[in-house]
C-alpha cells in the first residue's frame, strides 16, 4: 500500500486545523501548510472575536503577512497595537 502525499510531508509541513478554527478555514481543507496557517490567522483576526485568538496555535500569527494582506481597519489596529510605522 502506497502512502498518501500528505503523510510523507510530515507533521511540521502540514498540520490539522483545530476544531474551533475550522470555520475560518472552510476553503482550505482539513490540512494546511504555512501559507494556509497565515490565512487562517488573518481570518480569525478580521472575522473572529478575541476568544478565537486564544485558539491559534503558536506560530500561526504573522504580523507582516497581516499588515500586507489585511483589511484597512485591521492594518490600522495592528499598527497601533504593535507600534509599527
């Protein structure tokens, strides 16, 4: 029996999306890579509540990515929180 490509990638390259965050990953499937994790984190920030922030696994939030791809209000708030120019 041949192993599937997702098994051969290893746990670090592709991780399961935690249950509470699946609503923010509806178009990414159950397993995501690095880019998918950043997209989910941005979706949580823009469409979620503070409770969802606590559900993000360590390393999923990328400030530079959010400042580049986030909505105008999201970018403004993140600049204020992190004191970024």
